[in-house]
């Protein structure tokens, strides 16, 4: 016989379970509602930043002052919506927790950065020419430019710190809208850091580099990505520009073949010798094989001096894709019987010219004409803001390299991507990379597809990072038939030196070819026939390995490679 206590106990347990379920449902609803609000605020933030960029481009200081507070408000509200104890508690849950953490972290970074980044820009907006840097009629107003340096310094520092923090956010989240929001916000921070950092760098460097202390000559090296080199491509032509108090004037143009090979190679680092032999130190158009553009710049200055007995103050390297960017604000160019605009310059120089002109020296002549005509079009453009935006976009896309003979200027450049140096690990940053160097000596770059894959984990108890490169030859039959055959190959074969470098401090064991900046390098000499693919892999272990790369650096190509993450293979 029951005394009635069991049903009472069951009722109490039922009430407790029901109460817990109700609390859980309320908590889930709370997180869902606040999460939707946070995602909305992050999107509003991106929209407001786009409006701010438009206001800067339109030189409307009133709109800048009106929009900037909105950005700070959106960032603050996104942080508020993702920082309460309930939200933090849900971050501990499997599967969904990582999604919530990513949203909170990006909101915190945006809120921490907004005021520090925006206040200096708002302060200088009424008087500064941020969109044009004072460019007008082929001349930059150096006095206005100097006035930007100090206020932009704090803004650039804040955004650089934010970019470093944002790169460390784990974006391997499973909910689509959250992944889109976090990835979009990270991209926004990265772009803002590059843009403002570039403006600050310009305000510091350009007054002296543009002849503020006296006239200077610079050597522009035009790279042909259809014959790829570590820094972008084999040099096809050179253009000399003279600068004086902000005014730019175009000087002589020279084909790379007009600088004859040296009988005695110039001094070269042992690591570069191990990877590429003494070619960069003997032949001018091979100089950009050097993994560090500072080395290439120093070599090119010596080549130029030996050939023309003239000194230059620095070297600027551009490539076909740079021309695509900077032709956007123009009506296009005509050169040597060819015509091209922004959308067609790559196919014109990399496909049409080689298929029409078989003589390499004549192709270099066309490159020189195209480069000079492009510079003419830019200097005479009536839209200086669009010209500066195009250069900024090309620099952000890693398409421009700069080396200065002045030590203090070069020291500053080394802190930017313009230096063309290998990235540095630290502060949560881990980089790996791929350097590509053509040994086909035929312009077949447009017909090669590339995939770079990374994998991390533990192998045999050791932290491990793997990087693989898949190289696919899609050269058409008619192009293959007319192509020069590489050494030990057939016409249409593509021969490439693929150098894969790992994290700083890691080891590649017996596979290692050499080391660059404390990074192990594994190089493969790969020949691929038309219609075939080849995959090469480098495995790095020990200190520095086993962490998800925050950056996969690679040689600038006509088409950026696909970069994917795959499972680690310890076999």
C-alpha cells in the first residue's frame, strides 16, 4: 500500500525538470534573439564603413562626421549583446559554443578599435585629401601629405592591432550566417588596417621619396606573371621615373634584355643560391626570383649602374595584375598595335602578345610600351581619387613591391607588405607559404591551375603542419605545339621550382633544402605535361608547427590559387 509520498516526490521532480526546461528555453531564446541582434549590428557596421569610405572618396567631411558615430554605436551594441553571462555560458557548449565565441570576439575587437581608429580620421577629414593624397595633374602636394602622418599614426596602430587579434579568431564555425558575419567582419578589419596603414605609410615615406628633399630617379621593374618568379614574374621591362617636389615625370624605358648577363655574378645569399643558383645574380630579369624583394632591389640597382653608369634611389616592382588594377580609372591604352582596358590587359599581355609575337625581345618591347602608356594615362587622369584607390587596391592585393636605397626609408618599408619580405610569426600569427619559380622559359603561366592545401595535427606525438601544392597543366594543344620545351621535357610541359616554407622554428628533417628567416624550406623541381597534375607535400614538425596558419603566403600569380584546409596525413 502506498503512503502517497512517491507521487509527491515524482511531482516535485517533474516540477524541477519542467522549471529547468523552461529556464533553458528562455535562455536559448535569449541567446538566439541577442545573437540575431548582434549579427544585425555587425552587418550595420559593415554598411556604415562602406558609407564612410564613400564619404571620404567624395571628400564630404560633413558625412564623415555624421557616419563615424554610427560605426562606434553599432560596434558597442554588438559587444553588449554578446557579453552577458548567459551568452558566455552557452560558449561552453559543444558545436554551438565556438560559433558564439567567434561572434563575441569579433564584436569586442570592433568595439575596442572603433573610436581609436575613427577619431583621428574624423579630426583631419575637413582639411585632408585622404582620397587623393593631394594628387593633381601628375603632382602630389607634399605639404598636405606631411600633415597626415601624426594623426594617422594612432589610427593605423589601432587597426593593425585589431587585425592581428582578428586573425586569431577561429572561423571554423558551423552555422552559415555566423560564419558569413565573422568572416565579413574580419575581412573588414583587415581591409581597414591595410588601407589606413597604407595611408600612414604614404604620409611618412612619400614626402622624401617623392623628391621633397631634392630630385630622385626610381626604377620601375615590370614583371611578366606568365613566366612566374618568387616576387611575381620574370622582369620584362624597366621604366625610369624622375620625381621632384611631388611632381612625377617619365624617363627612359628599357627592355630587360638590354641589360646583358654579367660575366661575374653579383654577391648572393647562400639560401638564394641553394634555391635558384646564381641566376638572380647574373641575369637582370631573374632578380625577382629572390624570396626577399630587398635582395632583388639591391641587385637591380647594381645591374642598372653597371649598364648605364647611373644611380637610382629605389626600385618599384609591378606586375600584369597591377596594371589591371590601375587601368580601372582610365579609358584603356593602346600600344604596338594592341588595345586593352582593365578587364583585358591580363589576357592581352599574357595570351594575345605571346600568341602573336614569338620573339621574346619584341614581347619585352611591348611590355615596356604598355607600362609607359599606362603611366601616361594615370598621370593625366582627371580622377585622382580613383587613381589612388586603384594603387591602394593593388598594394593590398600584394601586387606592388618597393625597395629604397635610403636606410631609414627601407626600415619603415620593411614593416609593410610593400617590402616583399617573408611574413613574421608571433603574437598568434603563424604563416606558411609557397614560392613558385618557372623553369620552362615559355609564357605558359595563364594555363596553369594551382591549389594549396594545409593540414595540422599530431603525427607520432609531434605537432605537425603539412602544406601541399597541386600543379595542373591546362596548356591547349595549339599553344603546346608552339611552346619552347623545358630542359628534359617536351613542348607544352611546364617545369616549375616549387618551394614550400613552414612556420618559423619548425623543422623539415631530411627533406629540408635550406632555411629562410628561420623557416625550413622544401623545394621540388616539378615537370607536368599538358592535361596532367602533380602534387608535392612538405611536412614540418616541432616548435611552431601544429598551429592553424593565420596566413598562407604565396607568389603573386595571374590567377590566385585555391587555398583549402584538409585532414592531416601521417602516412
